[in-house]
C-alpha cells in the first residue's frame, strides 16, 4: 500500500499561445509557449514557461534520440511545404502535435534524465548554449541556468558578445509571409508568459 503522505507525481505540459515573430523583412516564424507545472523531483522549477519555435523542437528530438538510441521517440508534427503561418487550422494542428510530443517525452524516465530536455523546457537558452552548458563549457550549471532564467525572464546568458545566431539550424519553420496579421514584435512582451492557474493534480 502507498503511504498516505506520499503524493503521486505529475507533470502538466501545455503548448499554447502561438505568435508570429518577424525574422527579417521577408520571413516570419511562429513560436509557442511551453508551460510546465509539476511536483516531480526531476524538475528544478515546479512552474515555468518559455517560448520555442518548431526548428528548436526538431533539434531537441534529434539530440534526445542520439542519446537514447534504444528508445523510439514520438514523432513531431510533419513538416509541410504548404504550412501557412496565417492559417489558424495549420497552426493549431502543429501546436497540438508539439504538445503531444512533449507529453510523451516527459513521461519517459530515461529521457527525463537528459539535461538538454530540462534546459529546453525551462530556459530560453539557444540550442548551442544548451549544448555548451550540458558539456560543462559554461560558468553556470544546468540548475543555475534554470534558476537564473526564472528571475531574469529573458534569454540567458549573454556571456559571449559574438554569440552565434540560431540561423545555424535548419530553416524548417521559416516561412515567407506578406501579411502582417498576428505579428508580434520581438520585445519583452513576446517572451513573457501568460498568467496561468493550473490546479494541482491529486
């Protein structure tokens, strides 16, 4: 029998609030808010939310798969050349697929032991900075990065002035968009999490 005082662990993950971000004059992309609420001892922060774009999810899946070769990871929503940033149905289908992907990933104890996953869902570190942190090339630890982001609410850190841009990664989600509808300027508001009230599960 389970002792009365032991609470069942849970992880609630929501992918929501898709926003169109301007990349340059011709290109835009969509990023999504990842909201985590948990009582799991695996997590440094019990509540967090960050914004990520599709190609960052692609990077995460590749890295997790390379470190857990015996596990068949869930699939991401398919890339499609006909994906339209201004089509709410396309955007919501991708959002749902990304949420299901993370829900499945976060249920696997082996994958939960990968620091890249925690940095991905609880900080705004770029993929290259995640790799640097995990490989011990930074002055801060994984826990430091997660705690620091929770107080700064911005991409962290700015250690290198010549920080590489994320465009080193595949342009899988970069789309041309002539419409300005739904665009959000890349200011602090675009990376700020919405107020969230998620009841604690029993």
